[in-house]
């Protein structure tokens, strides 16, 4: 690859998965997040870019600027290098991207960038490059189930006390799906009000339209649950990208927490993701005591009962230097 690399703004759009396999590897770093998060973080300015070589893009980056930070709507920003590049060309592309992130930070007065990376025993190219630029590395743990297992083996990994609760839910909660095959808008429209009632947070119509479009395009599914008396008591959305199904939203009627309302819907969501051919079910982050609220830690305890597998993801805090 020639030394002549240029930087251009990146317009939202599809890229061939074979060329950039890391570009759509997880809903929180892919197009879904790029569509959803502007509706909840409108003050972030999209500064996504691509590094171009003589034959087209060699690196893609999703990033935003806000106050003192370059990130991706507050999440670690995403970079994907074209598959098949020679090691020296991968390094050139990454150096050009890191230089551009530094320039962006200087332009807007940011003092750091947050970059997503992989955890490995020996630093990979991104990690080594961040370390060489005096970045600080932080790890985060996530609760993930391996759906390649037989359902019987998958269930053996469920917390023992949950099995009877799952069985109770299967007997007493009627689940109904809203997905590409059954795009029932009336059912879908029940969820925003239920979400607001349970969580105490209201989202705008544009937020829910993103979810609706994901559903009708086959990238997400909503599961609603009713008790025999007709009361809506559970709702969850799972979004899929690449090999990963992500448990994006789950709410359960708090006024009926004497009943195990969440166990059957979450277990059924895992099985449904397996039926759809996903390899991984990501139940969400498992925050440590320094980075999670009491509520977030309690929710993570509930989710940990469905899988003993934890994966680590790295975030690099890269200083902006003049």
C-alpha cells in the first residue's frame, strides 16, 4: 500500500462484512447503535471517518465528539481495519486513524478519546499502539452465553434456583413475539408506555421508530408477556448483529415482583436466539463496584444466573496531545 493515505468523513451505509468483519460484530458497536444513540444523545456530534488508500477504504471508524471526550455516543469508539492487509499496512492505517482522532480532539478541545479493544495476553496492534501513546487500559466484564451448546447443556449452566422459576413462568406467562414474521404494530406500541411506567424514563418516538425498523428488517425481536388475568408484566427486546444476539432492553412489572416474572422470558429469549442461528447471547455488562450503581449491580446478579461465562472487553483512554 502506498504511503498516500487520506481521511474522509464516513457517511452511514453498509460495507461488505468480508472486507470489514469487525464493523458489524456487535449491536453496541454497529449500525444499530449508530441509528439509536443519536435519539438519546443528540448533543454528540458524529465525526465518523474512513482512512482511504489507493484502492479505497482501509479503516472505518465510528466516533462522536462531546465536551472533553471523543467516543461513540459515550461508548468506546469503533475502528475496523480492512481484512487481508499486510501487517505494515494495517499499522499505517491505524496510525493515520489515531493521528486523526488526536486532531479531532484538539479541534474540539477534548482531552481524551475512548477506544474499544480486545483483551489478550499480549497486546494486539491497537493495544500496543495505544500503550505507546501513553493510553490507560481499562477492562469491563460482560455476561455471555455460548449458544453453540445443546439446550440441555445450556440449561445446566443456569443457576439451580432459577430452574423452578423458569418452569413457573412457562406455565403462567403467555409470551407473544413481535418480529419480521409477525410485525404487529399494535403489540409493539404497548411497549413504550410499559417501559416508561416501569423504568420511569420516557423515550421519544424517534427512539422507538429505530427499534421498529430493526424489528421489521429482521434485526430485532420484541417479546411481551401476560399473566392469565390479562396484565402485561414483561417486555424485552433482543437485537442481533453478526454472531451476537444482544439483550438490549428488559422490563418487568415491579408491582408483581413477588412472582418470578423475568426468568422465563430471558431464558426463552436465549433459546430464540439459538433458533435464529446466533452463536453468542450477550446479556449485558457485569459492572464492578467502581463503575456500577447498586441497581445495575443487582440487575447483573440476576443475569449472571443464566450463564457462568464472562468475557472481558478493553477500553483504551487515549490522551489528546498537542
